């Protein structure tokens, strides 16, 4: 995968409003709707370059997914999906970690957004730790 990707389960009745907001926010050219009619959703995600090894089981029963290749704007895209009807939203990192986004970005009383909306992903060790030499 080239960049972080937002994957959202979206009820069909919420899709028109969400797609309108996605296009208004400048994510439209990077958004894709996936439905299981043609092939299983996991297979469609894999073909789109999204790692499915850690994908949650509830994707298997979803009627519709929305993916947004948003790179550094992934927290904004995930928040947009949650605000406009997504029932579940994840940010999938380049390393393949699926991070559930279950909170919206809400400004404080002054209108400023405080803090980071999504915690930074934790790096996954790709090598056998017994092969590493030196102090830890």
C-alpha cells in the first residue's frame, strides 16, 4: 500500500450524503465504493492494494464499503465518514495495521481542534528479535 487508507462500512441509505460530502471535501478522486456483488470485499480490498491480513471480521457481512486514499488527511477523512453515516471506520496504515476510529474530531469552546485525533500507529517489528545484536 502506498499511503494510509480510510475504510468505512457505510449503510446504503447513508451513501449518497456521505459521497456528496467526500466530493465537497476534496477526497472524491481518491474515493471508491465497494460492494460484494462482483466479488468478496476482502478480495476487492486486496486488489486495491489494501492489506487484509488484520482486517476485522465484520467486513465479511458489510453490504457496502467506502475507501479513501487520504495519506496525511486520513484522520479528516475518517471523521468525515463517521459524521455522515459510516457505521464503522478504520485507518489502514501502510504497514497493514487496521486502526478503528471510534471518536469524532470535535473543536473546543474556542473552535480550535486540540490534540491529535488519531493516535500514531505503532511500528511492527518485521524481523526475528533473536537476530538483533546489541543492547535493547
